[in-house]
C-alpha cells in the first residue's frame, strides 16, 4: 500500500503557526480546524520559527533545527578530515619504507 503524504507550503506552515500563536487555542483545536494531522503543529514549531522583518513574517529554521544542521555539517567535515589524515598516514608509512 503506497502512502500519500500531503505536503504543505512554507506559507501555509507560517500561517498555521501564526494562527495558533494568535488565537489562544490549543494546537489540536487549530489542527482540527485546518484539517491537518494531529501533532503536526508541534512538529512545525520545533522545526521552524516565524520571524518578522519589515512588517512581513517569514518561516525560518528554528534554533534547534539550525543547530542540528550545523552539527551534521561539522560531522561530515570531521569525517572528511579523518579520511584525509588516514590517507596521509598511509602515504608517510609507504614513503618511510621506501627510504630504508
């Protein structure tokens, strides 16, 4: 059975988060009104933050999501540096054997 997932635009997510924030209603109430899956607003809140600049609101990654993305980037960079180090160690070992 293929499962079809609904996708939502950034604008819809932003508007839903703003509605939840401004309405004073619970997340589940807003989710029912919008016809979205239970728990989705909480996931969006964890992933995104609504920022306001020059009278307009934008959807940006949350601090947590941005930090997690930075950790992933740093782990990839570390893995590459470790591979390069291991290659250099092998090269030094090979060249030192040739000099003997």
